C-alpha cells in the first residue's frame, strides 16, 4: 500500500527530483485535512528512526513535495479525470 503514485505531470512541471527530508517539511495528502509535517507522518506510519533521515521524497522543480512511499500523494499533484499527461511513480 502507498508504494506507487499516479501523478499529474502538468501540475508537477517537467522535472521530478528525489531528495531526503528537511526540517519542517510538510504537505497535504489526498483524503487528509490540512497540511501535515513529514516528521509526524513518519511517526504515524511507524517508519523506523534509523531510516527517516534517508527516506525518499519526490519533489517538483519548485521543491514542493509530491509523494513519498508509505506517506502518501500530495493533493495538489494527484491525477484526476481531467489529467491529460501523467506519470506512475513506483517504489521498490
């Protein structure tokens, strides 16, 4: 569960990047109310402390968080019925 994401490429821009978390990172996840801190999501999903510093975050060219394995997809970048160009991101 949450090991793949269907992303609207028109919303993300041309380039997707992968980085590790920074202090204060946050984003709004699909079907969640409000913005949540990545740190709190990691606690909620029980990601082991030793893995948190190296947990991948997919970001847009503007450094906005799009998706992270097990944490969820950002509402702003989720593909929908109006999406014309999309990408499937898979975590292995």
